[in-house]
């Protein structure tokens, strides 16, 4: 009786042809470039058989292909959803879906099929095999659904945030340059690449210069001259081509920079305290003091002396330094004590000054070299 009942079942599951669920046609997975998700309409079999679904990619772009999913069983009323992965970015894929009866002896469990209760179960193709209408285990299949197409790359969100970590600013000293650093921007499709733009005018639409920094977030613009004015911004781009809006534009006017040494130049000794030999606490010392030098740009001035016969060169000192002399007294940083090595040793001293700018503009040594008095 059962065999007779089976032989007369030549009805495919319904709907036939298979259909896509409402809003279930293939669609790129948001935030990806290589995945497409799709959902078939739920099918049922009038003879009570469980049903399985198979999704097939039939075209990539304009090329006909046949890329099939396994036969998939969905338990407990789960939506028959499948995601195709490993796809090409920015490419159109076309799919169909079909449904077949699962023909096994007894229940799925009795047939040894372990069912996934929360997702799909992959079936052996023999369980949905079309043999012939007279075979008791022949599986009736629906016709294929209507084809449906979509394109990968549904991620249209650019990197964010787009803001400055360090706004464009002129670096001190020479050579003249402007440095800037973008804040870290993140994206679902790394790596994020940064492109800096330089405009001649704030409202210009076309940049004068574009610097593709890649994954580096800092750019140092060295193609600048004193008196020029430039406007800077940057954009960030993810690996699938989403480009951000520009960062807030920042305008920088290039100053000539500090190129002037302190004065006087050459440096000079204090006329009241030229190099003088002194006997202090049982030792001969050469004591000397430099004049106060001034820097045209107003930076702090540093001082240094050297002795030409021994090669001695002092450390740099500033006027506000407190120097303890060999007599125990306190002196300003304009004063220098150098061990003489004896009462009659031959020594010749020179002094110089420099500013505290990054370029450290330095005067010439005082001239002529002076022996201690």
C-alpha cells in the first residue's frame, strides 16, 4: 500500500516554480565586498515530505556559469537563507533557487541525518535525487525560480572620523616646511589610505598638489617659500574605494623663518672681563666673561668658549645659568672658569653665541684669539 502511495506522488513542492521570499532576492551583504545573501520563499509538499533548497549562480556579469549550493534543509520553520561568499568585488551575479522533496526511509533522524536546529543542514545529494516517476525514492523538484541579480560592494560608507590630530603648521627653522597629521580613521574595509591636498586659495575646487601618503597619516610639505599662503586638507579612502569628505581646510602663511644669528657677530668679550689668569684656592684658573648678545627673533641666546692650544671647548651656557666659581661664589652664565694648568702656560681663548631656534644660528668666533692677562 505504501509503495503504491509513493508511486503516484509526482507532485513537486509548492510554490512551483520556486519563488524568492518577500525582500529575499539576492542582495549584497552590507559592509562586505564579496558576499551576497538571498532567501527563498518557504515551500511545502502536499504529500508531507520535508523539502530542501538549492541556490545556483547562473551568471557572473555576462558569462553563463553554474555554481550551486549544496542541498539545504531548514528545520523549525527557519527561513531558507543562504549567503554566497568569496565573490569578486563590484561584480554582478545572477541566481535562481529550486526546491526538492527529501526522500529517505522514515524520518530524517531515522535516516541518520543530524539536523542543525538553528541553521541549515547540508544533505547528501542522493536524498533529493531525481530517478524516475516509478522509483519510490524519486524526488520531485520544482522548476527554477525567476533569475534575480545583484552586485557586490554594498559598502558605501567611507572611513571616519575625518579630523586633524595636528593641524597644518609651519615648522621652525630651515628648510621651510609645513607639517600636518590626520587623526586615525577606521573602516570595515581596511587598510585606510590618506591623501593630503594643498590648495592655492581656500575656496578652490581643484587642488594645486595632492600627496598620496598611503597608510601614513603625516605629511611634511617642503615645497614652500617664505611669504606664500597655502590651504591644506585631506581625505581618507577604504580598500573598496569609498572616499571621505575633506577634513576642515586650514590655511598657513609661510614666514621666512629664523635665519639670523645673535649680535654682535663675531661674538665679543666683556671689555671689563677679558680672559684673566687668577690663582684661586691653590690652583691657576683663567677667568673670562662674554658680553650679552641679543637675537633678532628674540630667542634665548647660548654662549660657548674654546681654547685653541689644548682643544678645550666649553659646554653651552645661558645667561640665567648659575655658575659656581672655584672661589665658591655664584656667577651668571656669561662667566667661564677654565683650569690654566699653571702660571705660565700659553693659552688663547675665543667665544661665540647661538640662538635657540631649531636652526641654532651661530655667530662667528670672536677675533683675534686672546691670551689671558
